[in-house]
């Protein structure tokens, strides 16, 4: 009421000055009135803080969090895939037309089991012809040997017969090895997971025709940016998430490569999975969260609580002064952040009540309730 009366009086004075006084006298009068008004405003603010006027005495409702030390972990998240120690693409070692296929996708196979066979009819005919020649050459050799033992005939005849037989035997063995190359066999125990060949199809050396996978020993592999080379090491904790099967497991980093791929500037990491789980599939997507930093006794706050002015970061803390609860601004220093939480390195202490909700509209020294 006093304030309203004063403003009305000031307005009347201004109107009178406009009518009777000069501009200079009006300016002096206004300055004096301004000083009086500022003094009254300052006095009213002090009275409000002291609780002198219950009608003006207002609180700001907020929520606070009592600060306690906790564990803060920072993770590097990368996408990897499930793989097996034995995941082998079977290729042909010689060219030829696929003649027979003995397995199907999903079938379990043993090491050395015949998977498919290429056309080797020409080689088989050559082998039959050589074996027929070997019978004749062997007979000649046996007769020359008998004669030589009886001191009949020349030594050169005996050695020629012997050489012809050995040379033909070596040729036959080489041809058998070539025929064996036309038979595709499983290199490991496992399951046929991919079958890309058909009867009548032309097979070429070096091109995968089947894939045999042994998932008895599984691992998750991923490529990590070179920027983390100094932070990630063998033995680091890993949380592996499989989004396709809604499963998450904890593991350790079993291998961290010391080689940087010059093409994409990454290095390989690997973490083994426990055995006895059949839900995993080769090449299944796996999100690896590698723990590259950990603080077991840290102050942690949500990132949206922290405010910034002129490159300085601060939070509001609830304090008691003169039996009143006020919000006080505290400058802080932050460290790492992860998943919406920030590590506080300095500025707050254990037991501080940090304002977490309603801090955006606060002023330093403002009355609060929580």
C-alpha cells in the first residue's frame, strides 16, 4: 500500500513539473525520486528475506538429491558380431562341375566327411589306363629282375624296367591325389550353415561353396576406433547385449589387438562367451559396452541438473541460513559422462542437497521448499 501511494505521488509531481518547471529542474527532481525509490525497493527486499511480510514471502518448490559417493563407470559402445573359433568356408581346390552333393543345410558333419563331389570322369579314365599299363610294366620288371639275378641280360635292361615301373607308380599316385581334390570334405566337426552350390554348377578354386561352423566355442568380435587404443586393454569388463534375442551378459575382454588396420584405423577386440548356450547364431549382432574408465567413489549427477554460464558450470544446493532454506549456487568441475549421468570432480561434498528439479528458474539466495 505504501508503495502504491508513493508511485501516485510521484506521478502527480511529474505532472506538475511538466507544467511549471524547466527540463533541468525536472531531471534533478526525477533523479532524487529515483534514489528514494531504489532505497525503498532495497529495504523491501531485505524485509522479504527476513520474513517481515507474510503476504510477499514466497517459496520456490523444488526437488533435491542428497549427494553420496557411488560407482561411476564409463563405457565405449561398439557393434560386433557373434563368431566361432571354427567358422570355415569350404572351397574347391580344382575346377569342375558339381556332380553330387551329400549334405544339406543344418546337417551335422564330422571332420573328413564327404560333402560334395566334382566331375572327375576324365581323371578316372586316365587312372584306369595307367593302372592297366602298370600291370604290363610290373610284369616286365619282374622278368628282368629274375634274369638279372640269374646273370642273364644286361644291367641297363633291369634298371630301365625298374625305372619305368617306379615312374608309372608315381604318376598314378599323383593322379589319385588330383582325383581326391575333386572330393570336398569337411575340415572340422560342425554344422553345415551355408550351402551355395548346386548339381551341374561350375566350381572354381577359391570361391566358397559351403560353410561349416562349430559353435561349441563362441566369441564376440568387434572393431574399435584407434582413438581408444590407449584406454582399452585385455581384461576390461564388457557388457554384451544381443538385441535380437533380448539378452545381456557380462564378460571380460579376452583379446585386444596391438595392430591398427591402416584401411579403417581400427583394431580388433574379442570376448568369449560361455558354452552350453544354443540361442546364439553365427554373425548375430552384439553390442559391446567396454568399461574403459571406472571411479569407485564418485559424486554423480544427472546431466540436466548442471547449468552453464560464461563457460562455468554450476548447480544449486539447498542450504539453511537464519532458519530459512535458500538455494545457493556452487561452481563445479565435471569429468566423464555416460548414459545421462556426469561425474563431478569438485565443487560439492558428501551430504550436499543438490536441486534436481526446478533449478532452471532459481536465483542465488532464493527461498525454496523441497
